[in-house]
């Protein structure tokens, strides 16, 4: 129980940090329209989709994290016309977040997709996980691999980074960070799943991918 | 699109992973070595001082190994508290000197320096392995760290990297997860991906370039 409280505290600390700068170098031009923002919002998962046991965290969804610029794709030549982020869903030792972005054209969405594919995406995922390290409690990546999905949407991809985290009590825990991406026409949605000790099941992630694909294809 | 750092939900991701590592993070005991490390404000102050007094930032020219040791063992710019952001803001020519974690020992130092010279000569790694881990430049550290941004190991290569932990004296690239760890991680990626180094060879390099000092301060692993 104590651990759960501590988890919540740290989660709150992590997401309550200052919002990221949208005008950061390499960021796409933002020209959000009402219609495309609605389109992005319509693709977001809700609690009922996830099934039982999930709760919506009450934390702010803004935050700040550092991914080395070299690992961040340059999208400054692209225009984003809509965007939406879902809430943070949690259950013991697992959490899910989602965001969707709509680009000005299908070609731009395809370009953005191509630029984020490995190695950049996985390198960035690795950096994010390893950035959780503390001085005497390192977190280091042990493996990464591609998650397999049926061709549910125009573009589907998934990656998992596995890391080992060490405690001062000499125990080790395994951390899993999964990223699922689906793209259709001008829209691209990203699902981020993190888990401690055991990864998300393939069936659960396939189900989420099917749901997202259906929502994307509807839009 | 993937939610990169500037995107709120990617920011959440760290929170998510933090959930996973929270159990670990809260149990962290601040290493005793941190007590002798410079604070970041001290580091900031050290940079211009180092630049202004270039002669004082280097051991005496032509100094004996003992004299180099005597000089370096009193230096404190090789702090494990240096962040990546601080590294970026430091002058490239600045030297990071001294031990990062515990006091330097002459017996170890006098073995390390010739061994590193031999290793670099035999392997042609002078551009990747420091000749003196207690006296290296910010530029050199940046070069090694930058490999992390561009090299994605395959799973077979990743296995070599993580297996090297087992063979390393500190059971890790460095005795604590600091800027040196990240530099040696990048270095290992380069050596594994481009030079086909084995886990034993990586561990050998890590052991040779240990800059933690000679005290007993394991990484808690």
C-alpha cells in the first residue's frame, strides 16, 4: 500500500511539471482548426474502452521531459492542424496515455511517420527510460523489439523497450515501455503504455489497436 | 505522430514509467560520494575559473606520474553531479579532473595510466578511450555521449552491452549513474556496433577507464 502511495506521488510530480514548449525547435507549425481538433479528439480512448480496473489520474497532463534533440525528428516543415491528448489512465503498476495529431495533408502525415520510425523512436524511448535513473539506482535498457500488429490501419507500428531498474536494496525490477502508433490519412495516434514487473499482454494491446484503428478509419 | 518531448502525452510517459520505477526511486540512498561532489552551482563557477586559469587546469607539463597524481587527486571538476545540460554549457576545452566519487589511489592510478596507453596503442582507440580518466575534456565526454543519440543496438548487440555489466568491476559502466555512465554507454555502443567488441572487451575498457577513485563505492547493484 505504501508503494502505491509513493507511486502516485511520483506520478503527480512527473506530470505536474511545466508544459512543454510547442514552439520548440523542430516542432511542426501549429494551425489548429476546430474541425481537426474534433477529429483528433474523436480518436481518444475512454475508460470504458480499456475495461475494468482503470482509473483516470487526476493529474495535469502537462509536463516536461528531455529527449536529446538529436533523437527528436525535425517536423518544422510540417503543419499540424489538430491535436488532442487523452487523460492518464492507471491501474496498479500500469499506465496508459494517448495523443492524436492531425496534419495538413496525408503526405505530411506520412512524412512525420517516416521520420519517427526507428532508430529515432526507439532511441528516444530508451533515453526516456534511462532518464529515470538516479545516482545509485540505475535504470538501463536490456532489450527492445517490434510489436507485431495486423494491418488494421494505413500505418501501424509498435515497439517495446525493456529496462532493468535497481534498488538500493539490491533488488531489480523490470520496466516495460510500449509505444503503439497508428496512422490513417492525415491522422496519427500514439498510445504509450508503461508497466512494472510484467508487460501488457499481446491480446490487450491488439484489442486497443483494433479499437483505435476503427476510430481512425471512422474519421 | 509520436508525442515527442514537446507533446504533453509524451511527457506523461515519463510519469508512466516513473510509476514503474517509483518503488525503486524512493528507496534510493544518496551515495556518500555525493557529499564530496561539487554542487551544480559550484560547477558553474568552476567553468570560467578553469578557462581563465588554463595553466592551473592542467598538471605541470612533463610532470611525472606521481606529480600528475598529486595534482589530479586534489581536483574536483570530475563530479558525478554534472548533468547533461551542464555539460552542454561548459566550454569544450574545459578539463574534468579528479575522481568522481571517492579518493584517488596512487597504486590504482599508476597501474591504470600505462594500461590505458597500452590498450589504446594496441586497439587504435585513442579517439574513444580516454588516456587518463581523471583528466579528460568536456569535448571528449560529449563525443562519447553523442553516440547514444545515433546508435541503436540490435538485440544481439544489446545483449553484449548488458552482459558486460556482469564482467565489469562496478557491475556497470560506472560506479554510479552519472554523466560518466552515459559517456561510457555511448562509447560501448560505438565499440560494439562498429568495432564488434565483446562483452569482456567492453568490461575491460570500463575497468581501465574507471574514474570513480579507489574507495569502495559500488553502484548499489
